[in-house]
C-alpha cells in the first residue's frame, strides 16, 4: 500500500501529540524502511487466486503486519474512584473500552521508556487525547492494557486494549517523561449499573410482574401493561419513562445501524455505546463529548441525537464533499474502521465506504501488499486540492466488486450543530 510522495503529514513539532493515526506513532528521525514481515508477491498471488465470492471479513482482522507478538497475561479492572499515577500516551485520537490499539513506536528514547515500564511488570497505561482545540490534553482518557508486545528492528510493536474511562485529577501535575509520554494522575470512572427509571418507586404489588433489567425492546414492550399501572401514580405519561430505558435507545441504534451488518454489532448496552462511537462517523468534538459522559444511558441518548444530525465526510484540506455516513459499510469483522500499515511502516486508520465522489485515481491498480487480500488498490486523491484521501479497492471475482478505504487523515466529518436540548428524540 502506498500514498503519494508529496503527502507526508508527519508533525515536526514536538509539542504536538503523538501521531498515532489511531495506531501508529510516527517519528521523523526514524529511517525504518524494512518490509521483511510482509508476504512475498508470490504468496500474495497465491492467496488472491484462492479467494472468490463474498469477502471473508475475518481476513483483515488478523493484522499480520505486526508480525508475531508475544502475549502478556492480565486483565486489570480498577475500582471506581481509584487514583493512579501512570504513564499516559498523548494522541490526536481516541480508543474506547473494548477496542484494540496497535502501536508501532519508532523513537528509541520512547521505546526505552515503554520497555522499562513493561519490564517492571506494568501493563496499564492511559491514552489521553487532544482536547477540542488540539491545544492540550483532554481531561478524560482510557486505561489501556498491553496484551502483546514484540521488537522489530528498532521498532516496538504493542497491542493494547481499552479497559476503563478515567479522568485527570484536577490540579494534579503533568510530568513529561518524553515529549509525548506523560506521567499523570488519573481517577478511575467505573460504569454505574444500568437501572430502570421506575425502579426506586416500584409498587410491591407489581414487583413480581415487572422486570427491572430490561435487556431489549421486546422485554420493555412485554411489561408495558404493568409499567402503565405503575406510572399512573405520576404526572408524566409512561412514554417519558420508556425514554429513559436503555432498551429504547438500543432499538433506535440497532435499527439505524442495520446496514452495517447486525452480526457485527454488540447488543449489550455498554458495548453498543462504545461500538457506535468507535465506528460511526463522528467529529473529534462529538467523540470527546461522549467520552465525558457518566453513564451508558447518557451515551446512548447523545448517540441517538447524533444519528439524527445530517453529516458529511469532506476533504480535510478543502472541504470538498467525498461521501456520507450512509455509504459506510463493514468490510472487516473489527468494524467499519480499522488500522492498517503500509510497507513503509505507516499505519492508517481506514474507513470503508461503498462509494465516493470528487476524487481522482493516481497510478495503476496494484495487488501487492493489499490490506484486503483479493483486491487491487489504487491511490485516490481530492480532485480539487490533491489531498491524499485513501485507496480504491477493486476485484473481478469478489463481492463487493469495488469499495473505498478512506484514510482518517484525509477527511473530516462535518455535522450540523446539535440543538440545545434532546427534543429531537421526541
Ligand atoms: Zn480537497
């Protein structure tokens, strides 16, 4: 995979957050160009020839580009309110609980810090992202647990998984271990239990008739009669209470996301709230707002509101319309956007869409090192300003026959301003 040579967007400024591209920490001092982990062209051709028909969405999830990594054991969950002094990696992006971040670190000094950290049996660091103005650290972050690690040449490969939300302790000192690795003090924010809005005032006579853990909209409908009896003692109609049940919002989200492939979307309220923010096309500010919310219900409510706002995906440089979220689809079991690396070691967070406009093809299709084995790729760039947008993937014998992988660095999500309240839901 490649990008146009004139499209190197790596940052020189050491005060800026680490360039991860949702996966890759770049460093301009690195001259790493090895590609020995990749398949040979013959191996690629053999694989390509063996694939026909509907695409196997398991294939892109293997992330074989990181080579063989050594597994680390552990699953660390902290108590609500625990205060930790830990390393934080400062990034431009976000990863939510349950999702994986593959890191490719190329700076020798920072590699030394992380290796020393891991050698002392530490597994958990914090991912802190840039605030809405990209001028500093956002107050909320995610604890990340390292579960695989390996060295490749002078690079450190790490896979870490998001565990819990946390917030920086107000007034606590931020120490710079390196330009982009900080030592910070954070407080763990545990997920509050999901409860029904009528639970605390339950009438004893109805207690056996009414489920409080409503797991899906079907259960909510089943107990509607008892809810009506119960809610009759209040001035508000029962639908007001229904709208504070997580199942109400799960139903809206699952319905709206059905084109993504229901088999890939979790139905658990908490997991769904994170899946949405990780996969739906939201602006950086919208993602920050969701990260700052306290409960699953609040996240689901805000996400349903974001669903209703018109939004487009535009060239990051000149704002030309490229596509819109209705064209996004799942091409990997990991979801609609995943991290992939090119032979030069640069990892892109890539969103798969079925169609795009205002682009031009650059060069000829190539089948070498394709992130989607079986497909040939061609670079695409903005027809107006030549900004690198991503790649077009084509195949004669696979379904779909063509699609686009848009690099997150090439486009931005533009949305309407939200209303002041949530009345849009009514
Ligand atoms: Zn453009």
